[in-house]
């Protein structure tokens, strides 16, 4: 999840997408090395620095991340709900309120549906590069799980061990587990 509190410290270390992309590509398992690519860009001249990110397989987008008007509407609705349910002074400042709104939307709506935006993707990449792969494999952040499924440090035995755990995840996450299993020649019993 995109977390306002620790993002700034991670973002300070972010130098270029090219460097991050290389690190992520280097972590891909051998069977996915020439199939999976990561894409990220920001449109700095647009109001709010809109951007786009995606994970691609054989030049086909498997999932994309970008901000759209629908997310703005959900954000505004959640903002009204939080203001009506809680005393806004309780947050101390607008930044804390924004953080809570974002975390609520991520947990309850966006993450389960795979409706994330480019900064969620960038944050997940930065976080993944600082997280041990086993923690990422069991993370509440589905992007970290996806990166772990495709990571060379996760072997076939581990993939087989977690198959029951994967069954309860959203279809958009299962797709990446299935992709890795198929690339490794493993049976994949997760419905998709």
C-alpha cells in the first residue's frame, strides 16, 4: 500500500526509473527473464503529475496503474464519509487525514480490485527492493506478492507450498502466480 509516512524516505533514495527497472528485471526468475517487463512514466507537465505504470508479459499488458477520474470520485466520497464519521480535528492536520483516506481506500476498495495508481506501483517497487522476499510473499500488499511470485529467489517448492494460500486472493493476483507456475512447468490448480 502507498503509505504517506514512509514514502518520502523511500522516494528520497529514488534516482531514476531506469535503475529501479534494472533491479526489478534482475530479480526475475530465469523462466520469466525475457517475458516480463515493467513500465513506469510520469507526465510532469500535467496538473498533479499524472503517470502510468504496468507489468507486461510478451509485450502485452497484464495490469496497468494510473490515476483516473473514477479514483478522484471515490477519494472525494471517502473524504466526505470520514469527515461525517469523525471529528476532523482528531487527525491533527490535513496530511494525516489524507493518509487515512488513502489507506482506507487501498485496503477496502482499490487493492482487492487491482485498481491502483502509478505511485502505488512505484512505492511497491521501492518497498520490495528493501523487503526480504519471504515477507513480500505473505504481504497484505498484493503488488509485493506479485513481485515475489516472479522473483528468482522463490523456488518451485515454495510455489507449491503456497498454492492454497493463493486460492483466496483476487483473480488479478492469481494471474501472476499462475504465470510463474506455468513458466516453471508446475501444475497450477488456482482457478482463474
